[in-house]
């Protein structure tokens, strides 16, 4: 296995089960004897988490302009890469991240309508060609995802964050953008049908991870 670690991201819209399955992926990799760093976006660092709080605030004092939202995403990402992701990979750890730049193309691109070309400029500036080794896209129809989201919020007595307050057409645009990304880069993406029971979803994840880890070793 190469000295450099591998960077694995989990992507998907609201309610698809990313948080649960980030833990599953990290634990599966650890069971293979790998050092694993688990993180998330936006966030992952002290400053990144402060930006995350600003981005997700459901009742801000003033509306957040779409361009400011986009720039904050990449500001948090720049700090995340420099402080946590790249150092971990350099020492040979594997990093499992709940969302990365594909989410920006899906949410700020698909959902907000910002041109892909504008996002790509910031991607090139901040990442300088860096990208995940594997992206696990948890996908399900928006109505099923909505039901799961509502159940989670109800069970945990949580209020909707700023993105969760968006309407159905926003989430359809996000899903469409994610699937388009996966179609454009099938070598990096593995699309996981997330509408099945958790055991079946994790069986899909395990199969994909097993094949990739074997190929990388």
C-alpha cells in the first residue's frame, strides 16, 4: 500500500443517512488495520466549525447572499485541507469525510443555481487538483429522503437548519446535480441506493470498500 493515505467522501442530500454511514465506513476501515480520521464539511476544524454554524443558522439576522455562502464553503475547506485532511493523508492515515466539494456543486451549483464554471475556479484555487480517491453517493428519491429527515428531526427534537428549510424543488435540483457528477466521473463515484434498509445499504458500502481497498493494496 502506498505511504499516502486515501481520501473517501460520503455525499448525498438531506435524510439519506450520511452521518450514520460515515461511522460505518470509518469503523470498517479501522477493522482492516488502517488509521482513520473522520471529519465533515463544512467544518472539521475549530474555524471551520464556526463557519458551519454561520452557514446552517436557521434564523440569521440578515439573509446570506449566495456568493457569500459559496465563498464561506471554500474558506472552511481551505482551512480543513491545510489543518486536517492533507496532514493526515501525508502521514498515511485514511480520511473519511461527510461531504466535500461535490456537495458545493450540488447545493450551491444545482440548488442555488451558481454556474459550475464559477465554482470550478474556486475549486482549482483552493484544492490545486486535489480530489477524493472514492466518493460514495447515497442516493434516494426526494420524497423518501424527506420522510427520513422529518423522522430524524422528530426523534431528536431538532429544528431544521438553514438548508433543511428549503423546498422540494431545491432538493430535486441537488439530487440531479449529484447524479450528474457521478455520471461524469464513474471511476471515482459509487452510487449507493440508500432507500433500502440500513443493513442492505451497508452491505453495498462494504462490497464497494472491499473492492477498492483490495485494488489499492
